[in-house]
């Protein structure tokens, strides 16, 4: 039983990579046992779970981090450096997405039966997997350290993709080709921050398509677009109103985590991103310091799941986003990836 595991005194830290409904219960037990806790995405799937993570962290004083690897991606960290150097001006808007066709490969097994993640599609209509999209955006926009999510509105398309996939691959009489699912194919959330900035968070996992995160961030001086691998910066880009390649900026603004760890990271998962993430988590454990992603950011990113469900259920009505920091966002200084 994992409850026995987390109590072992020869362990300093616990990594949790179980189905989503186990993340928070296991993280709470791990924190209560005094172990540094790294929990896979999403850290929580309900608002009660988000608050339980925050409250247990504050009660125990134990560090807990959601393992949102895309926060550590090399290009995303270079963009963060550019933003902190002022190249894009004041950041006003971001777009992000988890666009990944997961019907045949993740939500269902080869026979068309739901695997554990597919069970959530039967009765829930929401952004099921919002954290990979948001990972870099939180630090780009100083969320929980200068600004905070204030309200969210969400809409979902009808549910067609799952039935269409199984009709196409198993025949129209296959039970999953006819089974009703509450989950819409594409969910679009729009967050407004306390300081009047906006973020589109898209979840697009049910229709045939190549993988994409569709990151873009825009400020008073310019814009970055991940799909184009391009930037435009007023007064710096060579031609007015024309994109220029991002690659020279990647070199100029590369984050020290990557320049230091590249030789070791090269062979690791997700282009080395997972290595950099775990290296920084383990550094925090060894030094008994704060984890690179804190519990407030972990709860904020995860809270899009219940918030989107509530808004969709009310026809896209705005819902209020909780302030997990209880006001500390106003005085907290940015700390993610500050070296
Ligand atoms: N960050 C990323 O890029 C990334 C990529 C893939 C998966 N994930 C996340 O990792 C988690 C696991 O995903 P997966 O695809 O490896 O799932 P999986 O089904 O392949 O593995 C889940 C594991 O959890 C174990 N498990 C289930 N219930 C348990 C319990 N009560 N106690 C102990 N062990 C239990 C299972 O035996 C299994 O080994 C998910 O939360 C997923 O979202 C993240």
C-alpha cells in the first residue's frame, strides 16, 4: 500500500504518476508523512482537492510540486527570459492549448473500452487536461506573483469525435460508436486576470490531428508565436509588421538550466525537458529548498478542470477563480526559473 511507502524513513521524496483521481489523496498522504512531493499532471481534479493541496502544504510546511514539464521546455524558458528582459513590453494576452488526439491511443483500449482516463469522458464535460497548455503561461504572465486569475468562461463543442473514431475503425455497430459521452470535442476557456489580461486555454483531444500546444504571448511591444517559430518585436525586428525567426532569440536568451544540463538532458524524455524538470525538483529536495513550481501554481493550473466544468454547465457563464494565495499574489515576487 502506498500509505506504507510514504512513511518509509529511507525516502526523502515521493513521485506520484498514478491515475488522476489518486493524485491529490496520495500527495496529501505524502506531505503529511513529511516527504517532498512531486505529483504528475493534473495535481487535482476538483476544487476541494485544489484547496486540500494548498491547505495541507500550509499546515505541514512540506513542499509539493505538480510535475508540469512544459514549464521547463527550452523555448518556453527562453521566452520567459525575453519577457523578463522587457522585449515584449507589458504582457497582455496569451494563447495556449493541449491539442493531442488521444482517443485511440490513451482514452480507450484496443477493443474500444474506456481506460481509466476515458471514464472521465462519460459524465464530465470540461477541460480534462489543462496544465500542459498553461505551464509556461503562468510565469510569462506573473500569475500568483503580481497578477492572478480572476474569472473564467468556457464553452465546449458537441461530442462527436469519440463516436466517429469508433464508427470509422470498428464499424457503426460497435458499442463505443453509439455510446453517449458528455465530453465535448474541443473545449475553449477564456481567463481574465485581475489586472485585465486574457488567456485562451484550449483542450482539443478528441479529433484527428497532429500534436500542438499553439503557444502565443503578446505584449505592448511584440508577440511570440510558437507554431510559426517566430517573433515580431517593435523597434527590433528588421521589417515593420513582418515576423522574424525565433531561432536567434533562442540562442541569445537560452536559459542557464539548459546551457548547463544540455549534455545530460539530450537523451531524456520530451527532448530533455523531463530531465531538466526532475533535476530541479531533486535539487530542491537535496537543498531542502522550495520546489521550482509551488503549490499555488499547481492548484491554479489544475483548477481549470472544475472551473471549466462549472462554466460549460451554465452555458458559458463567467465563474470566479479562487485566489489560492489568499492575497499573497500582490506581494510575491516572480521566482520560477529565476537564477
Ligand atoms: N507530464 C507528462 O508529459 C505526462 C505524460 C504521460 C502521463 N502523464 C501523467 O502521468 C500519470 C500516469 O499516466 P500513465 O499514462 O503512465 O498511466 P498508466 O495507467 O500507464 O499508469 C498508471 C500507474 O498507476 C498505478 N496505479 C493505479 N492506481 C494505483 C494505486 N491506487 N496505488 C498505486 N499505484 C496505482 C498503475 O498500476 C499504473 O502502473 C497521469 O496522471 C498522466 O496524466 C504525464
